[in-house]
C-alpha cells in the first residue's frame, strides 16, 4: 500500500510538471508597472513617430516593460517606406511575417564610412540578422503590399546613429537617443522628478 501511494505521488508530481496550471488573476500581471502579462496586440499603442508609412508597436520593451536584455517590436512598412540608413550597438533579428522588400547592408562598416551596401531580397517567412554596428536599411520595395516584421533587439534601449547616405563618415552620423519609441517612456519618469 505504501508503495502504491508513493507511485501515485510520483504520478501527480509528473502530471503537475506537464499540465498547465489554471491562470489566476494574480499570476496574469507582470511584476513591472502592473502591466498585464498577456496582452492583445491590437490593443497596444502604435505610432509612426513622424515616419510616414511606418506602424511601430513595442510588444515588449525596456522602458515600458522593464526588460533589460531584449526588446520585441512589430513593425509594418507601407509600400515604398523604409528605415533611415543607420547602425546601432546591438544585435537585431528580423522575422518577415508578410510582404517582401530589400535589406541593404554595408559590408565594409568597419571602414571610415559604410560604403556601397549589398542588397538582399527579404520575403514572408524569411529571417535575417544584423550584426552589431553594421550600417543597414530595410526598405519595402514591394509596390503592392505592406512589409510586416517582428524585430528583436539586444541591449535596449537602442542608441541609433543615422546617416544621410552610404558615404557619410561614421564620425558625422547623427546620434538619436533615446529613439522615438523609447523617448516618451524614458522622459515620463523625469517629469515626475521635476
């Protein structure tokens, strides 16, 4: 009988590891700023931050959610829209959810200026990564549909260096920090202190 109860305890223990527990109200809230742990993407704030043709949603971020190692964005570019030519000291991974476009990546970013970029066709269900400090630009070159991507970056918030063209010296690139979507969240705590 003792052996049978020990086996039952072991079975219940294994089942407790394999089966999900019911979600409770207490466990459904993020410990940072009282945000819900599970959120509906369609209810999250989105903005174009003055960049026509862009829709940016921070799904999980440093300023708003307290993440320290990664940040996750959902970005949608209308036909013809693009990022600025830029670089940053973080790794970046893209997952193309829909549409197609072109990645421009400077192969000689370690020189005095980025130089002529290589062009890569990106498409739905493709993925690509940007190495630290490589100058790049993502462009929706598809005339007929939006380019939508999930973007994951390391080391948030991002310090971005923006270039006017591919032959602008690195020393002349303009620093933008905090970047547009981090700006509001990073400046709000300062308002409280003033």
